[in-house]
């Protein structure tokens, strides 16, 4: 991920079996597969002998799990986990998920992990606080859902989750662990993805992406539907349709950037979608050049698609430093910009004197794009044509992505010609919104970043209450 890219908030993962399994290894492999969805922190809760234990730590999954001295202590019959990049709640250690609550005997009886972002968590939190519920996190919207479940827990999980659907507004794909089962549910519009898989011996798996299922050898069963709750226990998987009356609005940026290219979404290959995006961009632009270069990693499939459609050779001549983590931090803006040279470096002999197409997944602030252009200019490129495999991003997201404010989005401030001049390129092409919609084949997607039209209103109703009738 480059310096001005949008970032996903997190990924969730869970497993449930009738008997004890290697929850330590399964959770480690599953969360590593979802590491691209969050690199700030990670955690897991596991169930053994009807007791829930939790481990959480800042940093990457592989580093966090390496600090566990005795993996045998982390074995049970069920577990949930989370990889985090903060949006709502900020970067407090108290916000690292899963979040949990205890009963009167001090035992944990609910643990929850959440992918998404709520738009009315502030008012709900205020109401719950007035009702006597104590919050331990730093404004975490996930804890709001935890306290709602805690409030209605004795009424049964179907009622408790129904109360979330009735009161919460926003995006949420969640996994929940109790002393008896694993529960997963997805908001009524399905803004964030969530899949169900199965392993041998009636072991079931829930993952934000199918690549998490692949990582542990689980077979994909189906996607958890918008507005659906599933309960996994010793009797198998039980489905409850909690709320089905809202139009579907899966985030289109999952296809463009966030999901791993080896994942499947809505039955489609993410890699194939990105490759077809490149073909469409060739049909749009018909730019003649000597070489097509994809910005690693997410720009590469579109570059290959463009190459296949145009006959212009694709060359992997922009090299990515595999040993520089996404969390690499430098103290000044000047040095942060210079890290692009550390992360990406061209093979000069393959660029000098050539007409080059640079294919990237998107342009957000524009600062990294400009730095990339300068790298190719210094390498002696004869012409530079910049192509974005997404439409212009003109609006921030508030449904689970870390998006700059509108004033920092270059396409919200400048026209296409002005951006072309700023980047100092021979041409600039964006995938059109019409072509994005064509590639997705149907309605039922959120295009808010490109149209400023969202499936959920961004309004806080301070008077809103979660007290509702059955």
C-alpha cells in the first residue's frame, strides 16, 4: 500500500468445531491471509471448555503470534480473530479487537470482532451510558454493538442481534463468540463482505474474504447474505433472516483494491475483474506505447489486461521492496515521500527512451502518483501515460475505509486536465463509472467514493434510543 492509498479498516475470521482443534494455527494462518485488511494490530478469542480467553497485540499477525510462548494454551474448539486498521475509535490499545464482556462471576461470555464503521455510534453510546453500561474502549463503535448484545443477551441471540439491526446504522460484518457457539452477521445492505466455509469433521469457518478460507484448506460454502445471522454450534449451521428489506450495497472498492486478487466475491474472481478493467481501459483510451507497467501489487492485473487487449508488452519492471512493512514510519513529509523510492524502484534500462503506461488501481491524494511519475522521468521515459483503474475519487467514505477528507482528494479539487498538468504526464485516463458498473454487471453496489451518493445517511441523531419493542 502506498502512502496516499485508502485503507480498509479490518478483517474478521472465525472457526468452530465440535471437538478441540488447533485453533492457534488455524487463526494464525487465517489472519495472515487477511493481513492486507489491517496491519495496525490483531487479536483472537478462543473457546475451550466453555471458557473464552483473549490475546491482543499491536503489530503484524506473524510478529504478534511469535510472542506467544506456549501455543498449546491457545487450543480449543472455537475462535474468532481480527486484523485492525483504525477508523472509528482511533489508535488506542483499548480498541484492539476482539472486544469482550464478562458476567457476574468474571467469566467472559461474549467476544466480538467487527469489520465496518457505524455512523450513529456516538448517540447510541450516550444512551447506553445513561442506562448504566460502562465502556472501556476509546469511542469504539464495535463496543456499542457489544453493549447492545450484552443488554439483550438473556432474551436470546436472535433478539439481541435483531436489536443491532434495528438501532445501528452503517457497515458491519461481525463474528461473535459465546460460551456455546460462534455467530456471524452482516448488515442489511452487505456493505462489507463475509463468507462461510467448511473443513473436515464438521469444522466451519467464517472469513472476510475467501482467501482466508483457502489459507487453512477450507471449502467455500457460500457468502453470508446481507441481513442474515448464522449460528454455528454442535448441531451445525443455523440461518436467521434478521432484516432483508434494504437494497444491497456492496463496496465497489473491494473489487478495485481492497480484496486480495486470489479472493472470490459474489461468485467472481477479483483477479479476473481487475484484468477486465484493464481491457476496458484500453477500449477507452487506445493509447499507443512501448510498455505497460502495473504498480505493484493491485495495479498489475489491470496492466496485464490492458496489455492483452492492446498487444503492448507488459513488463514487471517496477520492483517492490518486499521487506519494507506497510507500517514503515518516517518523521517528516519529505522523508515520507522519499519512501516511495524505497518501496518501488524501476529497472532503468527497460524504461529509458520508451513510451510508458503506468497502471495504478486509483489516485487518491495524488502525491504518490506524482512521485511515481518523477521516478519514471528520472529513469528517462520518453512519454508517460498514467491510467487509474478506478473512477476519480471525489468523496470520502464513512463506512469502514480510511479515506482522506474531501479537501485532500485531488479529484474533488481539480479537473482531469488540471490533474494531468499536476502529474506532468502526456495523458491521464480514469476508468469511467459507467464502465465500472458494466464490469460489476448489476446494481447493488456502493459507488459513494465516485458519486458522493451513499447507501447510509451520515447523520447522528442524538435523541435516538435502542429501546425498541419486540
